[in-house]
């Protein structure tokens, strides 16, 4: 029975990359700043060797880590979830997805409005997702116009109150934007439906009804190669959305990290032979990183840390468990955007006596190379396997 479980802690960076200055992130340090500010204790990650990757204020170095440890460099241009997850799956971008620091061009707005039958949009600027509904929500209710905004990432986000525009209609609008508007040179990484509820002064996003419409990934990639060899592939959390709903035998959507961990434990208990499970735990990024909340980020890491013993109990001999990130999202910097950072890499192999130093990996794609190696599949993608070092 061969199984690999890959867990992405969304937004978990471990220090600025050498090219971070090109993104305005030269001082970014998600895990370092959270550790210093909150003094968060992560005993199970410490056992894995998290503190061995680099010095952290509250996570000690372990002389005998039970997992192999290192960090990974992102080679593709960008610092968003799609770029990060794609590179983990062996896909490298030659150029970044387009971004719109001055808002979307009038021609795109007109095409979008004509296609969905509205006479205009509100905002059309880079904006915080919580602030944009606070600032434009009441006007949206009065006019019915959707709130359109972006960020430093390649995203086309549409926010509507559920009582003004039902979620089903909002999803139809975003699907139209994905397929008919944001294409070609304007092919953004994601079109995101952002429903919200509540009254003026107390609007809140409905996170479990959010839907991401990603651009379709090129093939081959990790999951397509696994499926060719009859390896079952499972998505937990938003991973399925980031790959445009292709490449997985089954997917399980989640509303929170707690639910994501529960779904992971459920799949592990099923003991499905020859399987790969790709999990994203989003709360660190969506709830705490973007909202500049290091204390919340720390609590979220502790929630994951507490789950590790239960996860380890579900592993069988030869199984591999990996933890990593997809980009940074420093809650202590002066921006609510993602950050260009290295990501930690922790790899536990059931049956191994001790972990090894995996060093600094040249690309996130070393993960996909290792997974293909584990299943004895020829690597037709980027990256180098570290399987022999485990």
C-alpha cells in the first residue's frame, strides 16, 4: 500500500527570497515574525524539525528530528496560490499572470457588464476584501451593481450581497467572466465569487460559499501523470478550484481548517492503496494573513500542530506525509497582500528512524518529482526528487 499525503499550510512563508525586492517584499518573514511577535509554541512541528530550517524565536532546533526538513524556492514569477500550487505540481510559468494595480480596463468592464446584464460595477480597484464590502456594500444594495475589485495577485473578484444577487447567479457571472472576459492576455489566475451577508456596518463575507474559477492548468502535471498510472488522487479544500476542477479522482470541499483536517483523517482511515491526497488549509492565509493578525495566525498554526499526532497515528508503514506552503502572507508587514518567500518543507516517512537536512530546494516542483519517484513514475516535469534522502 503506497500513499502520500501533502498538506499545504496556505501562506506559510519562512523568509524573503533573493528576488523579493522585485515584489516589494524584501523584509517579509511570515513564520519568523509570527514566532517573534507571539512566542507561539509548536511542539509537534518542533519534533519534525521546523526549528532546524532556520532560527525561530519560539521554535527550538531539534537534535533528532523525526522528519526531514528544508525550504523551497519558488522559481515561477508571482506569489499567488495558483502559481504556488501549480509549481508544487510541476508546472512552471514563463511569465506571471496579469495583474491590475490601476483596476481593469474599461473595455473589459463593458464586456463583463453587457454579458451579465448590469449597467455598471462598483470600485474596480485593488482593495482589501473585508474593507471593500464595508465601503461599497450599502451602495451595492441600493443599486444592484456588483462590487468588482482585485489585489496585488492576479484575481478578478466579484462581491455581492446574497439577498441582492443570489450565490448561484453570482457564480454564473463569475463563470462568464472566466470563460468570456478574462481570457488571452487578460487570463488572470483566478476569478473569485465573494458573496457576503449582513447589514451596513456589519457586513461579513460568506467564506464557505466562495468559489474560485481558476485558469485551466497545462498538462502534463503531477495529477495527470498519477492518473495515467491509475494512482487515485484526492483534493481537500480549495486545491480542486486551483486546478480548474480537473485532475482528481475525488474532491472534498471544506469550510475551515478543522474541517480540512477532519476530511484528511477520514481519507487516511479509508486506507486507499496507491493514492495521493493534496490538502490545502486556508485559514492562515484567508482569515489571518490578509487581515494582518499575527496572533490569529499563531493560533491557527497551533490548531494544525495539535492535529499532527492524530495524523501520524493514521499512517501505515512506508506512507509519506509532507507539510509545506504555497507562498508567504506576512501578517506583520505593511501590506495585506501575499509575500514572495521561501516556504518550509517537512517530510515524515513512516518507518524512518530520523530526519535529514534537505537543504534549500531550487523549486517547489521538487515535491512533485519526489511523489512521482515514490510511485516509480518517470518525471516529465520540473524538479528533482529528494526521495533517496528520506
